[in-house]
C-alpha cells in the first residue's frame, strides 16, 4: 500500500522539462516572448495534472492517492491544538484557568504513547494538562520536522486521510471531509477534532501512527 506508484510519471515530467529547457532561450541572451510563455503555460496547466502538483509538494503517490490538494500545515495544527471536549461533559465554570484544558492532540497522545514499550520515540504522557499539551506538541513537531513520507489517500468507506510519517515510520493522521458533509456526532467527540472555515474542507485530527509492522492490527501496534 505504501509503494510509490508514480515513478514512470516522474520520468515523463523530467523528459518534458528537458524538452522545454532546450526550447526556451538562455536568460542571458534573450527575453521571454509570447511563444515562450505559451510553452510554459501548456506545461503548467495542460501537461501537469493535480496529482503532479501534489508530487511537487512532496506527497507520495500510492494506491488510493487523492487528486485533492493537501490541507495547510496551519489547518492541521489548529485541529491538533483545539480544546478536547469530552462527550456529555459538564459546562466549564466561567473564569476557570485558560490553560487548564487538554488539547485534542494531547488526548490522542495520552491514549497512544504506551504502544512503544521502549518509550524511545513517544516518551511518556504525564503531569498537568498544560504539560501534556506541551508534550504532544513536541511529538507532532518531531514528526513534522523529520517528515519523510506524506500522502493524501482514501481508506475504507471512501474516507480521505492525510498522513505524515517521519524517517522511522512514526506519524500522525488527519481526516479530510468536504465542508458540505455534516460530520457524525462521533467524529466530533473523544480524541477527534474538527476545524473548518467558510467552504474549506473540514480537517479532523485522527491520531498518531506506529511504524508499519507485521500483524500490526492483531498486536494493537504494540512493539
């Protein structure tokens, strides 16, 4: 499933770029004219397709990859750092400490970190709510700063997910929903958060990921 499927397409793009480079004048000897602009426009808006744009953004193309552009890093972080609201929780007392709440990312981290028995990557989740939030933020930054595998693809029931994995295979996952699709009540509870603005897609943080392993689902991804 994680195998890159667009190597032949990358070769086609490389050949096309070489062809265009040979046709365009050297900047030092000539200025672009209308015909040169047409060549570039044809390449950008006709030759390239949406999946190619995702390739240039660093995304992998695998079985089930989506043509949709990925969510922005800002939107992903907003979904991750949103306040966690427990199902059927009592209303918060007005004037309570602003930092005395758990974020969605921290809640997901508290339910996930135990899967790595060595604590070599996730570490532990403990302390005050603020400390847990900071621990979760550091883990997400650790994954993003070492991003080695990024993909936007479909899973079961046509669920679109955006995944980022680091060089060791640890990662984070978001679900992408159309703005005109009403999220289920379950999707807005627990360790899940949504963030949407106007007609932008709804970004829902789904949780952390363990490296691919044999019989991972059976073992509960504990290693």
